[in-house]
């Protein structure tokens, strides 16, 4: 793919994309301030993560729409992983967060160099739903406490913090509750009235004016406080080698989550809007963004699904809005930090809570329950794991479940019996018995998977059953449809040898059909199906073998690796 900076941008859409950048800034500034607070970092860390990191990602990425920024999941992971290493908000804590982003940049870079974007596929949709949902509920708890003006210990686990919130309800600040309630009403109602309007910015402005004019701060309403002015400066984390090692596991977890969600969202929007993406180039862009965050006082940058969706609704189709938002944020930290000091914390909590609530995945979990109980169970385990055991253990659990699910599916491939219909066509049905083969002396069986160690036993058992039961009912020829067999390993070759022996003992002749040329070469190399006839189609095999006789001109097994094959990949009739 040819490298192009800001793909999709041209003179005709320059105005629209620039206006979308203003919208993005209005959405991102309050959210990033809130996410920085979730992570235990000062507001400047969230703002700095909007400047150079966003510019680097926009200039390198192949995706035209994915917005790179700290998000709720990343903030929760940062807080949970660094909370035991330093005091939240302290200088050492900030240094650790910067180091975490730099290590993440290294992981992203290595994944891009070695083209490991496919690893994101190991986090399936149910796993992402559960994992992100658990993090979202953990975040939501802290934001509800902020909205009520109730103090809870951010370092505690989820269950103790729930207890602290419940026991502290008697200390609810009425003014905080009023501000947050009105903020939620504006955010939710405004979204229905005009979804593209920056209601979060309205909430911050009106809330700040209300606090300053009414003296609500004196009545116990928490505010953002002093925000240091000035552009981000290039620096390097001043921590010991052992501390670099301590933040490495969490940096890897953050990388994996950002890979899975970011590449998935980028691909979805590319398909939706008709342009191609390069996953490994996007990984390099994430690496550059995180390096920029780590050396300018920011924290780990991932992908923002909500902001991407908002910009898509606004008609944006390029990365220019990220650059416009970055420039606007730079001007804010240079000249406008005084405007941020009196922003009420309940309003920030309301903004984050409304943004995070859809990430709970309630509708997605309900859908999984209706259509796939097993995948619902996977999502539920990931949800509880991330919530109760912590994000690091949660992400490890997610990968284990992915491998278990993969092994479960690989070890249970579909095995079909192809039954002859009137007119010569074939239909498939799951192989549950061998009494009816459709043709008295010929059975056609299709194994719909590569033959390897996880399912070789299934192939051996099913075909042996067909041979044993079929030979007692006049079966003379067994045809194995190889169209879906795309690979074979040594264990699979051993299983094939066992099948061949069983067939010889039962007096049944084995044949192959629809064999791919590359697989024929592998069969020949492993010495499987030596001397076995093969046919271009299943109909050819049935026409030749019905009645117990063989055609005088089938493709011979000894020429498997060299025989030219007809196109056997017909999606309209895969059993022809």
C-alpha cells in the first residue's frame, strides 16, 4: 500500500474536516480531563495526550477515521496497575505513567515490524465486550461517587469501594447531586435533540459559571483546581531500571487492548466507508503516539470508539480533525488554563459516566445470551475477571479463554455426508449415522477443516465409523471431499494412515475429490493417500463409482502433486 499522509483529504472537504476538528476538541478536552483523573494523573496529562500524540498518529496512520486518545479502559488500567507502585498524582506516579506509555510504544513498534497485527484477532468480540464492560463498571462506580460528592478510596478493590459508596450516601452533597443531575439531563437529552452538538462543552461552561456565581465551591462542591499553563516539554521518565520492569506487564496489557479494539474499529469503518487500511502501519502509528505521550508528560494512548463514531456522524473522513483538535488544545494550555480551574468535578463525573455507560455492553450481553450461551459465558467471565481480579489478570484470562474457545472449535469440525438427490445434485447433512449414504455402494464424506493434531482423531473416528458400518451394508467405495481441507500436519498424516488401514481391512476403496493442488503436494510429501484415485468433482466420482465399478480414467494418486486441478472453489454450490 502506498504511504500517503492524511489520506482522503482534498480541497473540497477541507472546511468540513476543519469544523469536525473543533467538534472533536470540544468533546475530547472534558473527556481527557476526566480520564486523567480516573488514571490518578493531573489534568495536564490528559491535555498533553491530545497534542503531540494525536498529531503523530494522524500523520502516520492508514485509517482515515479512528481517533487515537486515552480512553476509559486505558485510564482504568493505568490506575489499577500503578496504584500499588506510587501515590496517585505524585511526581513518581506521573513518571511511571510516562514510562508505561514508552514501553507500550516499543511493543507497538515490534508488532508493526514483525507484522503481528493478526494477534488482535485473538480477542474476540465477546471477550472485548466482557473485558471493557468490567472496566466500565469499575469506572462508573468512581464517577457516581464524584457526582454525589461522596469520597471513596480509589486504591481499593471494587467490592470494598461499593461498600464505601453505600455507607457514604448519608454524606451526599446536595449541590453536587444537583449539578451532576442537570448535567446528565443535558447530555442525554441534548444527544437526542442534536447528537453532533458539543453538549459536554456546554455542561462544563454552564457548570463553571454556576459554581463561580453561586459560591457552590464553599458549600463543598469539588472543582478541578489549578491547572499548570504551558506547552508540553520533551522529557524522559526518571525512574530506576526495576521500576521500568514493574510497569512492563501493564504496558503489554494496554498494548493488547488497544490493538484489539483499535484495529477492529479501524477495519470496520474502512469497510463501511469503502477504503482500505493497513493494520501494521496503524500499529506503527500507535507506537509513535505513545512515544510522544511518554516524552511529553501524557499517558497511554489507545483508540476512542465513541469519538470515532461522533466524528463519523459529523461527516469526517480524514485524520485532519485530530490535528485541528491538537492545535486547539495547545492554545488552551498556553493561554486558557485559568478557565479550567473552577470546572465542577460533579460535571466532569457526569460527562465521563455518560460516555462510559454504553461500554457496559448491556445490550451486547443480552444479544449474546439469546444467540450464543457459550459466548455469553465467555463474556461474563471476562467481565467479572476484569472487575474483581483486576485488568491485568483480566486480560490474561481473556487470552486463555480465547485459546480455549479456539481449541474447542478447531477440535470439533463439521463432518458432512453428501447425499445424492434426484437430478444428480448433492446435498449435505451432518454425519450422524452411516445407514443411508444416498448411493448403495458409494459414500461421499466432506471434512470441513484442515487436518491437524486437534481434530485428527475426529476425522479418524468418523471415517472409521462410516467404513465399518457401511461395509456391512454393501459399501464398496468411500470418497473424501477435500475441498475444505487446506492443511495437514504429521499427526493428521498418521490419522490418515489409520483410516487407510481400516478401509483395506474392511474391503472398502478410498478415493479423493476436489483436491487442491497445494494440498496434493503436502499429501505426497507426507506419503498419505499414496496410490489413491482422485476426481475433479463429487459428481464425477459418483458417476464413475456407482454400481461398484471404477472409471478407467481417474486422476491417479501417484501424480497427486503434479496433476492440474480444476477450479473447485464454487461458493454457489460447494458440494458440486
